[in-house]
C-alpha cells in the first residue's frame, strides 16, 4: 500500500481475530485489536487445523513454534459405535502434507492462541474493551466502548464470535435455533489412558443418536474428546457449564471400550448446546465487516470453524492489499464474493453430517456405511477442494 496506512480495528482477539490481525499487518495495514476480556484466552480444549488453515498460520507464526505445540495425526478414522469396525480410514500425516504442502494439526486451543499472540505487539491490543456502539461516518467508522473510550478507523472488523456485538450493530438481534444436540467435552492426561491403545488419529465413532470424537492435543500430553448427543430441548448457549460424568457414561452405555475408557478417565466435563444460524446474505455494511463465527457460525461436524475464520482473515488482507487504502468498499465487496459461497457450503455440509453421523442402526445406516467404504469422501482426491485452497492467493479470482 502507498501513502498513509489504512487503519483497521478488529473487535475480538480470539483465534480468528488475532490471525486476521497478523495477516493484515503482514500486508502493511495498521491494525489495533480490541477484546472485552482481561487478556488473551480460549474457552474449550481441542481444535483441528487442516492444511487450508495451517498454510496460512505458517505465514504469520514460525512453523517450528506451531509444530512444537501441535500433534500431527496419521489418519482420520471413522468407526462403528459398538464393535469399533472401521467405516472409513483416510490418510493424514506425511501423506496429507505431501499432497497439499501443509500439515494437518491438532492443537489445544489455548496453545494455538498463545502462539498467535506471541507474534502480536502488546501495545496494539486493548483488553477490557467491550463494544457498545458503532457509528459509520462515511470516511471512517467510530467504535465506542463501554469503558468510555472511543476510536475512529478506516475499517472495523467484527471477529467477536457467535454472540457478536458487531453483527448485532449491523443487522440487529437474531434468534438462533437449537439443533437438538448437546455436546460434552473433556481433557484426559495421556498416562491415564495408556492401556486403551489409542492411535494418534482423528477418531470419530458414529452411533444411534450420537457420536464421539477424540484426538491428542498439547504436544501429545492430553487426549481431547467431544461427545455429541441428541436432546429435545435446551435453553442456554455456553461453553462453560459443568456436565456430570455419570450422565455422559449413561449416554454411551454399550459403546466401545475405548470410548467408555476415555470418559471414565476424565476428572470433569463441560456441556454446551449446539445452536444453528442461517447464513447471512451479506457480511458488510459501509466500512464494517465480519469474519469467523460472527458471520458464519457452523456446527463442528466438519472441523472447519476455526479454519474458515483463519481463511477469512487471509482473504480480507489480500483484498485490502490489492485495492489500496482508498478502495475499502471494493475490497469488502470482493472479500464477500470470495468467501460467502465457500463458508456457506461448509455450514451446509456440517449440518448434513449431524444427521449422517447419528443414524439409527438399520437399512439407512447400512447404506451410509457402504457409501463411506466405497466413496472415501475423506480421501486425498475427495478432500482436495477443501485442503488445497489458499485463501491468501486471490490473483485471478473475481
């Protein structure tokens, strides 16, 4: 960019917001991060980062730092709930890195955020800043915070998650729909489950009305699990409600010994409800736009929520770099054109997998199992549309 640097505020210093800040700074944008919490922090435990996101992370964080914090699974292994029969097994590890030029990683969420935050200047992140109001003045947008401070920028980005204040300012309140699923999460030290013989894979056990995912995180020191269970109703949407281990064991009665062994080994579990949101028809108004869960929250059944937020930041940075400081409107138009269709497709696939993973035993389940074995929808060729994508390379794109 030439002349005075474009000034950008990012509201939300989670994974998507911090990754976006680093991507924008890399192309010469003057970025400030604003976060309502008292410091960097991530709720939750495990996160899967596929090559479409890891290649972008490697441009803003030293690859050695990422590799040190991560686990590289050797495969994705989808199995039957009771007898452990393989429904589908597809390569990750060296094979996926050779195919797409970037690794598939498992992280503890806090470790990944710490790696991103270590690359960001502390003087350019402002904690305890909860957005109260936005005022778009045409040539600039003014952010007013509930601590009384006020700042003006050329562009403001809402990366403030599912309950986005920026989205509410742009489009008003929304009423998310309960999907009929609740999720339990837990984190187990590996020494407690050594006898289970767990592979270093992304494991997904499918069964009637529920499924169970587990994988190693934190450099291999812990196993992260998530159990998703169908339920008729729920009133809260929170990551931090405590769950009862006895309830979780009861929900997975009769399941494979590896699943039950992981549950039995955990000290505490947390429970949250999965809510669905319809795709937004647009993400931007004037000099304000959105990224990540603020505009395309998706169910976790494609393991792409964080990856798509990271892609958003890379594409936004590339669009602003090409448009220049006077081309904010054109950059946001192009950003949406490049991102909305892809993010919406992944929202829809994630929603479809909710049904696919939970089929009751019977003819439809047997057809699903046969299709998984025959089609290999997680094979290198089948997944290339997702993993080969470089969200920062927009030359020639519309």
